[in-house]
C-alpha cells in the first residue's frame, strides 16, 4: 500500500494536470469545468470519496502550505486553488504550462 506522499508524488509526476478535489465543492467544480472547456485531460482525485482522503489532504498541506481544495498541479508545478487557476487562465500562464 502506497503512502499518501507516494500517491501524491506519483500522480503529479505521471499526469499533466492533477486536481485534488472534493465532489461537493463548488470551487472544485469551477476548476474542473475550466479544464473541460479548455479540452484538457485531467486526473481528479475526489478526497471525500477515498478512505485515505484526509491523509492525502494532510500531505498536500505539508507539501504546498495549502489545505483547501481544489489543489491543482499543472506540469508538476503547484498552481493553487480555484482563484489562482482562473487567474492563470486569464493571464496566459496556464496555457504556457499546458503547452
């Protein structure tokens, strides 16, 4: 069984976009919708639907200093939450990372 740290690091390393999310969170939905509109394939980890979700969220806090969801990584770079992702989309930063 992989540790929360191993799960997170593997996901970030092996996928262009990873969204750590909660299924009921409106900010998470807004982030997922943005990537859908951009036509980008993402890996979504719904923390509230996993037994190890709380442990993964604890590790993300240690790794990024962010406890809230969504917690988004693009091209192995931590972007942050919905506000930061939307801002990165508006200013073109997101497109550069996705290219």
